[in-house]
């Protein structure tokens, strides 16, 4: 299908310094469209040009003698005769002295023992009468047993004590040194010397100086001028549309605009003039100048569009949370049902019930993934987020904690979504029980 969008009348074409070529078409199921447009413009090209001018120069007229006062310096010296300076100086004075000390050796100990005699101690044993009855005749007979003495030796042996020996001492003489700070009167001779310094003085210096006069002469200078040319910009746009079998009435505006007033480069954009139920994606675009002469500039553009439903958009959001668990190191692992975008944003809060209401344990808002903090991976064979909550959670995890989570997925779209109303890319989960590991 070819549609003509002539934006400039051939009878009377006004000249303008900018060109925006707008074309309209309505998508209603077709897979191709060709648009044409043209506009009369003024092409401005900067050029370098030489123009007459008046220049000046300095011409020497002769020399004159000129005198000026110049500051110079000379060295003046005075002789300082030798002198003597005297005063008290502290001096450390040491002299030898003889000292003595007592040196002792020996002074050990020994044991002295004495023999203790032994003695015999005897005790008298008592006697007793032992009787027994004869079983044959029934008569009793008694005998006396015991008596006598029992003796044994006690005491004897040695008794020893430790006795300290007297040390062997003698006087030993040695030499030492005694020092003290003494003050004494000392005189030093300062030799004679010259004391010199610079003294400024003024001196008149004369010399010949060249004199000049200003002279004008004819010359040229380079200026930049804008060269204007009347041209017609003609544009042809080839549009390819991947419909995916979808049909809807979607009016679109295609605009081709110059980058600068030389009309050597152009840009192209597409705008939806009515917000549709479907989604339109610009997959690629290209615009270039294919020819240019003194009368016209020919521009050709190519657009590739694709029409989709919301379900066709690559939005990866999970349908549900399969499980959520946290360990003693405050590492939270959330496993999801369905797809999980590799990049996105999360907003979570963790709380548990207390006697009067709820207590918030942790709050975190962040993009993900974040190195060593929020990682995308697999848990229990399902897509999961592993989140380090050590900075967000002050106290230790407790039983009965529940999770609130909002995920926002990044739209991984190869192209530009033209719809003003963007698709919903958020998913919320409420009161998810957290298992304490």
C-alpha cells in the first residue's frame, strides 16, 4: 500500500530553513506501508570568503637618543677589627677516687646429729582361769592361763639439725671516677673581617631608540558567510510490520527531521496518535541521504515495527512464592514459581506478631542483583533470590516472621516501546511465612 503525503504545494513553495517531514498512516492489519513526503527548504552552507579591508602597520621614521635613570648596585665593605669575647662556661670535670667493698665467700650450712639411747619397756600380763566340762562324766576342770611380762625396746636413733656456716669475708679495694660541673672564666679571640653589603644607586643610561608611525594599506580578510540554496527535500519511508496476526486500528505519525541546516543527516521518529489496546514496538530504524544536487535532497528511511499483546512482551514476573527461609547469619532465600527477571527492583519488609500489634524486623529497597548482597540463582530447582540482611536486620531472626515483597521487573525488550501507557511490571506478595533454619 502506497500513500502520498505531499507537505508542500508545487505551485507556491515557501522556503524555510528547517525541514520536518510528517507522514501519517493507520495500521489496521497490514504488514507493509510506504510513505512519501516533500518540503521546500533553504539549505544554508557556511563558506569562507575573502573581502577587502584596511589594515595598519608600523613604519620606522628614524632614531632619537633616549635617556633613562637605571637603578644599579655596588658592594660596600667595612673592616671589623679583631676582638676578644670572655664569659663563664660550664665544664664537666672528673677525677679518680679509691673505694673499698667487702667481699664474702662460703657461708654454707651442715648438719649436726646426736645419738638417742634406747630403753626397754615391760608390762605385766594379767592371768585368767579357763574351765571346761567333761562330756563323759560331767565333771568341771579349770586351769590358769596368761600372766608374765611383755617387754619391747623404745627410742634410740639420731636427732639432726642444720647449722649455718660462718662466711669468709675480706675487704677489696677498687678505683672509681667522680665528676662534677665546674664553671670557669674563658676568653676567645674573634679575628678581624670585612663586613660587605649591596648599596643601590641611580645612574642615567642613554641609547638610540627607533621611532615608528602608523600606516594604513589595502588588504583582504577571511569571513564566513552562509550560502543559501533553495532545494526540495523528498523523503520515502518503507515500513515493515510484524503483525503477529493481530488487527487493530492504530493511527501513527512518522516524522523525518534534519540534524542541521546543511541537510546532510536526518533522524526519524514514530508517535502513536491514539493509545491502543495492543503494544507497538519499534524494532529498528534507519534514515540516510541517498542523493543530493543543486535542486533536491533525496532521503530514504526504513522502519521495522512489531505489534504485540501484553502476554507477548518479555516481562518476567513470578506467579507465586514457593518458599522463604532465613538462617542464623540473616541470609534470606526466596524461591519462586514461574519466571524471575535477571534484573529488577525489590521492596521487602519482614515483621512478626507481638502482644500489641506487629514488630518490624527488617526493611530493604534495592535494585538487584548486587554483588555479594543480592544474588539471582536456583533454590530447590526453582528461580530464587538470595538476600544478605545483616545490614537491614538488627536483631536475630525469630520464629513467626512473615514477608511482604514487591518485585519490579526490567523490560528486556529489543527495541523501543511506542505506547505512552507502559505495561504493569510489578508483582506483590503478602504475609509469606518465613522458615527459620
